[in-house]
């Protein structure tokens, strides 16, 4: 029933808020079928909440959550490293109806850890294994709509996927491209990638490299 949907969500998704302090306050939907989990599949939940806005008016607000967030993280995006290169995949995206250059990523498998999910997704999309993985941060892809935090991992590859990897046809991946880490700013400025998740992960990766160099000096 509609009134029970909040009980399915983790505590942080049920944070009530206080409209008196300028926040969007979460209200009970009661038995009104307009509110609750309006769509659910193995990957996402579409949630319509009843809320009170800071001006006192009552209305509704949508949220999209990854199904895996009910038990863990939203997903992982990997910065694959082969020697001094970062590896990108060329993938056809249904939402944009076009080919995109992106970092490999995937929904979180709730049965494994976030780090193991990074290893699994790297193998699935690049066809090569990982020597090691390191979490370098996390971000929300769209704070106005999406609920979860995507973990960002730099991953050391055991082989060069451009010569030994295998694109996954079911993922519509056809090519890999290596970009020198030192050339990433130029590559980003060229507009070759439009993917916000990729751009956010690269920003964290570049910041991590800068900090690491600073710590070594």
C-alpha cells in the first residue's frame, strides 16, 4: 500500500526535513495511490513523494533511486589505467540515441562489495582483469532527481585492452581509446565526451593526481 513505501527505503532516504527551516519536508502519502513507488524494475525505482515546500504549500516531488541502493550503493564508475593512459569505451546509449565516449560504469551488484563491483564491471566492459582498484571519491549524478552516490575507482589493468580486450556486444561497445593522463584536460576540452558521469569521475581523478603529486613534494 502507498503508506508503506517509505518503510522499504533506507533511513537516509526517509530523512523528513523541516519546511520551517527552508527544507522540503517529506510527508506521509497515506492511502493516496498518487504517492509511493510508482515504477520498479531490477535497476531503478521511481518514487513520488508527498512534500511540504518552504512556503507552506503541499505538493509532490519525484526521486529516482537505483534498486541496489535499498541494500547498498548506487553503482561504480571506473577510471581504467594502462601504464600512463586512461582507457575509454565507445558505447551506444539508448537515451541519447547516439554513440558516446565514456568511462566504463555499471549498477552496483548488491551481492558483492563496491570494489569488487568495480573489478567486475571493468572485466565485463573492457575484457581484461584488474591488478588493483582504489576508491578515489564519489558523487551524485543529479542532486535534483537522483538519490544515490556513485563510487569512483581508479583501476590498474593487467593488459592493454586496445590490443587484448574484447568489446561486449550486448553492451553495444565497439571500440576502446587510450588517452595519456597528462592530456586529459585537453581531451575533455575538445568535447569528445558529453557524459556527466564520465566528466565528474575525471574531475575527481585529476584532483586525486594533483593531491598525490603535492603530497610527494
